[in-house]
């Protein structure tokens, strides 16, 4: 405990330093990384990678930590539902990557091209071989629009086809909602793991309300075609959402997976996953508006590496986040096979576990801290309402506030819209927030959960 306490003792000058962040040192991989060796190498500069960099770079010192990340821009992706709903702008969700990484960190602005955990190296797309003592894989999840026939080209052909999951298409959504006049408004959920599993229906609830505001709701059939057999994986919140769906007269079709889009004919083709014939039974549906959630996977470079399991995701112990085969490798976030919803909230719960366990391994000890699967999904149900779902590995509610979070609340909407973005930029990314365990215990003192 003493070693772990010393590790971050200098980091908690919070009140004095929330706005101090300096830019990370930039590298193309040719000059700054001439040594091509780091004590800690982090692959991925999204939420998980940035948090871990901010936790370790100040302690280990300059030249000891590097992040491989090709993008100039860091996005707070949970905000994209609000962008699609016209509540926020895409610019609201972004910061320069150089401003969110710590100044002691070397930023290698390249893509990872291959992993060799036996030799403790990562090769970048320009051929540099980076050695490491310890590796954290935080590459996020890959969008596979091309797995749906007709995409992504159809997005350019039809202004009424949108997707909040990509910066290329999210800004189309609100414009399309305001141009919709009548017909089927379809929202899809693919037959793969996805990030933020609640997002495909969040935009549906916003769209339905927007149609009412514009006076076209009576001419619209709002339809949720999901590959799943349930509306949500946790029963408490599923029951609450089904009440919203019934009240709003939304049609839900289970076990329907989008496989083709025909923009010229305004047709969407769905395969029936419940088919008993085994003959690839399909259904073609006309659409006037469609929001598409694409199939997703771990990035190809990971899927072709020795680091993944049969599902293609980084194979870590779900409790310690340490790789099951390579003890000097850890994973965090959407690219791992940890069996919980892939959200920024899950990363907040994982980062403290990884921080503690990685440090223990660096000191020659066994990892001991365990992740309980905590994740959260603020299920926006309208422009002033939200159900704040929080749960663990077993799907048991793990709610922070001493109230029933399984009902629509305006307060939870403002948590999602106003509070959570500030917590993300100022606390989570900077390494100060490791999930709501302590606030939950304080707020539930004297109460049975």
C-alpha cells in the first residue's frame, strides 16, 4: 500500500492544477524514439490509453512512457448521441491529442502495425520497432460499416442515412431528423459486440421526441430492429425501457440484423436470426430515415496478433486486466474481452485496477486488485429525461445515488449533458477519477443496497 500511495502522491494537487496540462512531446517515430525502448508503452490514445499515460508518465519520468496514437484529435465519444440529437456540436466533443497527453509522455504519432509479445516489441506502420518492458493495449474498437452491403457509400448517396458512431456521419443526424416528413424511421443494432450498447436506442428516443416537436409523429413509424433478443441486458433497466417504448408507441423487432442498404430504392435488408430453416431468411423494409449502428470488432492489427482470444479481443483476466499469457501486458477498454458493456464508465472502473496491478507487477509482485465489472450507461429517453443504468459483471444494478435510477429523471439527463463531460475532461482523463465506488459508499451509508 505504501508503494502504491507514493506512486500517485504528487498527482493530487488537483485544486491547484486542473488547468495546468502541457502538451505531450511529439514524435514521428524517427528522432525522439531513436532509442526505441520504453519502460511502459501504451498503444492507443483514446480514453483508456490517455488515463494510463497520465497515471504513469509523471511518476516514471520523461523518456520512460510512450503512447502510439495516430490521431491529432481526442474525442469524448459518449457525447455523440447529444451531437446527433442537436444538443451539442461535434467540436464540443473534441480536444487536441497533444493537450490531453501528459508532458512527460512521448507521443508516437503512428499506427501500430504488428505486435510481438514474445520479443516485447510493437512495430509501427513506418517500420519502427518499439521495445517495451511493460505494455498496455488500449486500442478501442473498430467500426466495420463495410460489413453491410452498400455501405459506407450509401451514406453519401442518401442524406436520410446516418450513424452517430462516426465523425463522418454524426453531424448528418440532426439535419435528417429535421427533414423527415413521414414513413419508417428505423434504428439498428448489429450482431456483434459494440461500444455503448445503449446508444442505438438513445438516438431513437430523441428522434421520436423531435418528430413530436415538429408535428410529424403521427406520420412516422418508429422502429427498432435489433439483433438481440432483449431491449437491454439488465432486467431492471430493460423493464423501464419497455415502458418507455410502450408509451411512445415504438415498434421493436428482435433478432433482426441489417445486412444490406439500397439507397436508390430506400430499402433495408435484414436477416432473421431466429430463422429455423437455416436458409438465410431475410426481410426487406422500406425506410424514410435510418440510423445505422455498424458491426464492430477489435482492430485488425490486434485480431492478427498473439494477444487475442478466439473472439478477436485482447485476452485478459477479467478481474486483474493482466494478459492471461504475457504477464507484462495489460489491456483496458473496448479492445479487451472483459465481459461488460464497452463504455467510458467501464474504463473509469478499470483504470484504478490497472493502475494498482501494473504497479504491483512492476515491483515484482502479483496483481491483487480486482475489477467487479462496473459500467454505466446513461440511457437518454428524451430531451429532458434519462435513466442512469449502472451495473456489474452479473448484471446486478450497482447504483451510485440513493434513489431508484431505473426511472426517467431530468436530473440524470443533466448529469449526462452537463456534469459527465466536465468529469471526463478534468478528472477521468487526468487520472483523478477511478469510478464511483467511494462516492457510492458515502451516499449509501446506513442504507441497504
